[in-house]
C-alpha cells in the first residue's frame, strides 16, 4: 500500500480558505460495504466514488461469518492491492464480523488477520438490530480494530476499549446513529478513542467531510474532537500498514 504524507489539521479560527483546503482530503472512512456482502458496488467503483468526494482512505469491510470469511477477505485484499497501485485514494482490506455468536468472535478475528484483513470490525450491539448480548464485550476482548455502532455500550466496556486501544464508532448510518450521543459521552468520560464512519452500502450512503462534521457536532463532539477522530483513523491505518510490511 502506498501511503501519503500525514494529514494536516487546522483548528477553527484559521483562515476559512485554509480550513476548507485542509478538509478536502481529510475524510477517512473505515467501514463500508461492497457487493461482496450487501453493498451494491464492486470494490473499484466504491473506491472511485469515495475518491471523487474527497476521501483519503477507505476501508472495505464487508459482512462476514464463518461461511464467507475465507471467500471475501482474500478477494478484497487482491483488488485493494491492485487499486492502490493506481489511485491517489488508498483502500484498506477489512471485514466486519456480523451477528456471529460472541464466543466465535476471537477465533474469527484471528482467522481474518491470517487471510489478509488489515482491518477487523465487529458489528456491535446496535439498538436497531437483534445483536446477541455479549457481542460488544467479546469484540473488545478479541484482536479487532473497531467496534461498530456499539449501541448502549456499558461503562466497563468503554473502559476496556480504552485499555485495548480499540476505536468506538460514531455512525453515519440511519438507526445505528441513534446512540451516537451515548457513545460519545461514555468515551469522553472513560478516555476511549472514537472514529466516525459511514457504514455505506450504496453510493448515497458515503458521507462528505462536511456531513461527517455535522454528525459529530450533533453527537456532542466539537471541531477538535472531530479532527481527532480522523487522526485516530489515520493512525490505525498506518499502524496496520507498518505491521503488514
């Protein structure tokens, strides 16, 4: 993967023009879906559309369980490697472990890494789906990077995320976003790190930097906090890249 120089961030109060320029390429989205699961686009088109609206990095994290994990990860990793030789935007091969029994999350996360997943996301206990209780905890005890839309996550679980440097997601997806405010408040109190993602399944789901900022503000995150979420995402991508060299 060819990586660019670190992103620069500009606090509010700087030149409006400078701020706009900084934000153009700032957005990093590490939770999207292609037609390898329930998205509507092939990976190449998903990445291209994200590049067009100013994404810097995009994670391809299709839904998986035991039945399709070994099918999806190698194929996404292969197309991502090809795309990254030609595009300015850089894609990251990943997977989202979805609705699997909590006891299987650890082994599946390990297998995903072995198959070539740079990002491992767990589909957290969103309040709009019947995710099995214990999923958040099992995910946070496993080798994962992001706990997606964790719903009414407990204080103990947030503390565990902070201890294990696992990012908690602020979601741009309808329904999953209902508990963003709760996640933000708990993370701020327990010192956990946050990331903002679209959870896109179709082109219209991809969020711009401006809409991502509004989602963050609506959840109680200030501008510096929004910028920090992007820094958190970039640090994760760079760390995984360094480990996979």
